[in-house]
């Protein structure tokens, strides 16, 4: 009985392999012809064509359309109904007597959002790197339940930003969990953390760090695990202090990972929107209004919408992201050259 089953499986396998071989043979005929005509370069172009088509349809064409929108005016959506205004949208954005004072600008909303974004990026990225580094160093040690804690810290990364915003709004609102705990344990008065300008801004930073630090911790943890243990053993034999080991061994060897984390955190922080929009809606006032939300509201949600101005703002923000990406590439190449030396 067993021999019969084995024979049937062998026959089925042979039939499947034969069918696959015939199909691959048919596919091979035009590919060989293409290779003869275009050579290896032609084959590479053939396999890259689907990706390039996707890039053209979903990236390049929308970028061109967005740039054209930035040179038109009015509140209409369709381009044929929008007057051409040239660089007027950009002139409006940069028409300021003092760039540090948004009230002196024609488009004060843009500069308010840009200032909020800049402050958010500086504080959030600095704290993100510090917290992620400390967490990675701790999780790299021999602690009880290390795998469990690694999963716990990475879990928020798997959540949707909207879910993150809803969870923390439920915790921080006036009738939320935090006020309930502080009132029951300490008798403190209820405080709406999301209606005070300072605490709302701090809440957006804290929630963003909580939601994304697991990703950066994972990158740093991989870098820590790649450091040879022989170096630590040699330092221990020499009686080197833990602080000196960290500054002289761990940090220099972890620098390539830290640079990647820095640039990725900068790019993500500049594009912050989802969880903040759900958490505070940009309020109170405009204290947590960041660039992406400004672009969204100016282009779609506001009654006085101006798609051209929103497009111009997005082009400027895209230029900042390109600069950050070039910084990452330059830093990576510099580290590679140092490693080769």
C-alpha cells in the first residue's frame, strides 16, 4: 500500500514538473529572442519595465500634476477651470517681513505649521534617538523575558496610526483613563491634557515616540548584536568602566545604525500627520498644526480651500525631504569609505 502511494506521488510530481518545464520552455523562447536583440541591457530594461511603469503612474505623473497645480490659483479642482498664476503661490508663501513671526507673513498659517513642525522635529527626533538607544542597550542584555520585552516594545509599530491616536485620546481626554487613575489614587483634579497648548504639544511628541520607537530600537538592536563580543571581553579584562566601554566601543561601532535612525526619524517626523490629527485635530488653536495637516486642510478640508497653495507647500516640503535623503546617502557613503580604510 505504501509503495502504491509513493508511486502515485512520484507520478504526480513528474507530471507537475513536466508541465512546469513546458511552460518555462515556452516563456524562454521570446526571452532568448529579446536577449539576442537587446543584450543584457535589454533584458534588464524588460524586467525593470513594470516597476518603472508603476513609478511613472503613481509617482512621476502625480508629481508633475502637483507642480502644475502649484502654479495655478482659485478654489476649483479641475485644472481647466484654474487660472495660471505662475510663481505667485510661492511668492505668497515667502512674503514675510520676519520669518520668525508668522503674523508678519501673508500665509501665516503655513509658517505657523512650519514652525510647529520644526520644533516637533527637533524635540521628537532627539528624544526618539535617546529613548530608542537606551531601550536597545537594555534589550541587548541578558534579562529575564528578553524576547517578550522585545515584542512588547515593537508591538505599537504594528498598530495603525489612527488606532494609536484613538487609544491615546481615550487615555488623555478629560474623562479618560489618566484622569481616572490620578483622581482615584491621588485625588487630583481632572485635567484635559489635550486642550492646553503645552501639554497637547508634549502629548503629540510622546505618542509619536511611543508609536514608532520600536522600529528604531530594532535597527539599533541589530547594530548592537553585530558588534564583536571579543571587544567587550578585552575591555572587561583591562578593567575598563561601563561608561568608557559605551563611549569608546559601543557608540562608535553603532554610528552607522545611528545615522540611519537619525535620517529615517527626521523624514518620518517631518511627515507626521495621522496620529496627531486623530489625537488633537491640530488644536488647541494651531498649537499642534503641522505641515501635512496644513496641506490637507488647505487643499481639501477648508471652506476657503486653495489647492494651488497646498500644492506649493507640498513641493517645498518635498524639497526638504529630498535634502534629508541626500544627507542620508552622503552619510552612508562616508561611513562606507571609513569602513574600507
